[in-house]
C-alpha cells in the first residue's frame, strides 16, 4: 500500500512539473507576442521606444496569466 502511494505521488509530481513547464512556455510566448504588438503600435504611432516599453511593463503587471 505504501509503495503504491509513493508511486502515485511520483507520477503526480511529474505531471505537475510538466504542466507547470508548459504553462511557463505558453506565458513566455504570449508575452513575446504582446511585446511585439506594443512595439509595432508604437512604431506606427511614432511613439518613442522607451515610452512604449514603459507602457508595456505597466500593462504587464496588471494582466494575470492564462488559466487552463
């Protein structure tokens, strides 16, 4: 019985690790896409890159990560 629980815990840990890894990758890709969009908008509007980056950082702190 104890070995079964240990095996189950190991599998759960591995699944949790894999899910967390995928979530981090998705968040990183989403962040890259949003950053590129902000820079494109700034370039089209003739805004300075520094202001666009600052605006993006302020916006980034307000957005929560996607949930699965």
